C-alpha cells in the first residue's frame, strides 16, 4: 500500500486519466476522497524502474460492506498500452482470491443453515 506521502502522486495519476476527471471534476475533491479513504481502503502505486506508472484503489469489503469493490485503476499517460493496467487488475484479483473463497464458503454455510 501507498504511504500518506504518496497520495499526491496517486491523485495526479488518477486525475489525469479519463475516469479521474469524469468522476472528480476538481482535483481537490479527488485528493480529499483519497485522504478519507487512506486509512481503510487499499491504494497501491505501481512502479517500474523507479518510475510511478499506475494506481490501483479498491475496498476489500466495499460493496454492501461484504464484497470487494474496485474503485479505480489508472495508468500514467506515458505508460499506457504496455499492459500495466492488466498487471494491476491481475494484482487486484490475486489479492482477493482468498477473500472470494471465504465469502463463497460463508455463503454456503448461511444457505445450508438458513
């Protein structure tokens, strides 16, 4: 996960993406949301050879406070079309594989006993 000192860099990368400007018309709004999310969301800064290339932002228990929610994947403009977005998505899916199994097991237990 990112450090609080890296939130400005993450904000810049997200804001400069098409989705960033669409959902956050003002950069300050995005920065405020990231500051609020920082203590409990998962925010990662992808790097390649010391260069920041992208951001992954998700909540482990986001949707209905139970299911993972992918908030944003953004890749720095000069690094697009090099599979960084795909790698970030794979990282997201890999980190949540154990969570999906736990939810699936919990759902089966609830449905059997309910």
